[in-house]
């Protein structure tokens, strides 16, 4: 059995969230069986000091009390604003799919490159430590999104820069090479 939370009229397969209702009462971790995140839009902006996603990831990790993936991070969990410990959670299965990355770089002024965000699947978040805070799980999710979006965005920027460089070289080489061929073939 599971409880379904979220909109039921959304496009896409399945339910957005499924919770194990037997885990809600009591003080143990809440078990979230399934989280489906569909069609997220991620902006990847490269600057001199890194990217916006790296900055967000550092801030989330600092708030979560560490890397978000280790048991030491679970031990350093932040407390709720009321001062009492946060209820921990376990997410058994989390998928992020059909997303898009909009990449931009000062090396490509005025250009925004849109590329697909590779699908992400995370399993058993918080399981090994008997549950994790929402901030710790959020840190793991942001890390996964940052990794995939950075790969996709960087590849798009590199490909675009390479294409522009080759086009520029091709134009210059064509001007030089064209004159050589004209001379060779009596043109």
C-alpha cells in the first residue's frame, strides 16, 4: 500500500510521489517509496568563478551539514526551527526525467544552448544511515542534478565553441586554399 501525494492531473507516467503510510505514525523515518520529477528546467551558467550550479551545490551542502551522502552528514543534521530534531526520511526510488538544460557562457555571448538533461535515478536515499533529513537528501539530489547538468551543459558549450572555431578556420583556410587551387588548375 501507498499514499499518493501531489497533482493527479499532470502529464506523464505514474504518480509523482508515493509514501508508505505505515511509516508516517511514530518517530522513525518516513519512507517515501517513489518520487518522480518530470521535465525540470535547469539553467547552467558558467562564469569566471565556476558555475551557478556549483554555487548552489556548495550552499545546499553547507546547510545540510556536509556532503549529504555520508553517515557523518546524518550525524550533523540541522534541527527544525522549533529546536526539535527533524523527522528523518528514506526515499526508496527517485527519478528525474525529460529535463532540459539551458547552458550559457561568456565565451558565447548572447547564446543560450538547450540540451536534454540525462535521466537521473537515485535509490535508497537515507537508507544506510536509518534515515536522513530533508536537507541531506536535498543535497544528494542537487549533487546528482549538478553532475548531469554540468556534463550536458559543458558538452554543449564545448561543441558550440569547437564548431565556431572550425568554421572560422574553415573560412580562413578556404580563402588561402582557394587561391592555391586556382593557381594549380589555371583558374
